[in-house]
C-alpha cells in the first residue's frame, strides 16, 4: 500500500495555523505575514506536501486546459531570445489540435507571488533544458503526477525527450577551426549552473555542470580542443558575450586566435569585443556561434554556426504532449543541426 498523501489540513496542523490560512499561502489569494508563510512552507516540506492536486480546481471540467512551459530565465529574457521564440511558435503549432493554452512559468527556486510550479493547475508541462533548475522542476512535477516533456535535457526513464545532436554539431564547428589551422582556441559556454556567476571553468567546475546543453556542447569542443580554456557566460545574451569577450581578449600576449561560443548571441557579443580591441574578424580572430538565428545589428558579419531546427523542436514537444493527453505513447526524438559557414572564420593568423 502506498503512503497517504499529505493534505492541506495536515500542513495547517503542523504549522499551527488554520486550514484556510495554509490554503491562502499556496493560492496567493490574500496577504499572509512572512513568518506565517515560512511556517507553512517549512511544514509542507517536512510532510512532503507539494501543493494542491493540480486536477482538483478543474475537477468538473476534467482538465485545466493549460500546458506549462517551465523556464529558468526572467520572462522578459525569454521573449528576447530568438531560439526560444521559434521554439514557442513550434510548440503552439504542435498543440493546435488540443485546444490547450500555453503558460510560461518561471522557476528560479524562489517563492513566486503569481502562478507557480507548485500551485498552477496543469494538464502537462514542457521543460526547457537550458534551465539550470530543470532537475528540480522535474522533481516537483513528478510529485504532482503532471505529464512532462523535456526539450534538450535528460528527463530520465519514462519522460519523452526532444534532443539535438549538440555534441556532434559543436565538434564539427571545432573541427572546422582546426582545419583552418587554429591551435589557440577559447570556449565560451552557456550558463552552467543556477546562480553561478560568469567566470572561468576549471576541471572541477566542468564536472559539475548542471545544464545538459552546455555540457554536451563543451564535450564536443573538448574532442578537438581538450586543453582549451573555457569561460562560462551568465546568460545567452549579446551583452554577456561582450563582457566575456573582453575577458578572453584582455591579454594581448595570451589572446586566442579563435573563440567557440555556444550561442549566436554570445558570438555576436564576442565580435563586438573584438572590434573594441581593434581586432579584425576573421583576420585576427575567428568566431563561431551556435543556433543559426538572425542577430540584429551584426551586419556585415554572418556567423559561422550550427543551425538548429528550433521550431521543429517545439512542434515535436507539442506533438508529444498532445499524444500524452490523448492517452497515447509519446516518443522521444533526436534532431540534427546543420553546419553553416559564414564570414566570421578564416585561417589562423601567421606567427
């Protein structure tokens, strides 16, 4: 026999408050003092209570009509990321026949004032693997018995996964640079862990990378450049690429001749940093990206990059969710990227 699931009444009793007060803490429908909120949350954690049953509020209808898309970044940053926008478009297309609405849920590990992963009634959820808290989010959703699809992440057994050949595509980009004669190469990664500030990655930090996409792409680069220095960005943003590029190019005596950036936005920032330093791309510095998206303001440059099928990823995830909601098996899928040569890579400088 399975253990009885803790109820809101159990939590209220353990916290020394009324059931209505405990319920308000989870619903957010009325103000509660911070000490009371903390007591209720602590009691819920002790009892393994993860929030109201996601189906309870929608019992009469049988479903909530909501598919949650869980991200770790601020929601404003989500809409500024061209890969995420394409992915969301594809996801909406894949779910078109289901009649479900998409709800973006931010999981930062902090208590949310609005809709949250703990309390929002969901028919299903899609986790985006670039989220450093993906594993924690997955644990919460499993505790709530919410069907889950993971995009670019390892969800474990029984969880449909939509993946890219990140390692192989990054290895191809690295091999392209090696073929051009580059030996002094630096790697600029996506964020590697929740709360980790930008900075250099040593062997210990690389072994503890929490973001599957960053780990896979780094592993691909390492197959060609096992000793290349690696620097982790704080986010996949042009400004983050600019700041990281300044660090990577700061010492004229130790400058790399090429930089492998794990996203096109980061690569665009590196190109700007090179221009600031008086370097010509690609004559003095070669730069590669990853994603194959249009980056505003990058002209006359066209990045050498790996073009990923972002919209197709979203459509595949949407189709998987639709199958699960219909009671059918949902299959995992592995998509491939395409190498695209641009004008940001060239032969390694002589000398």
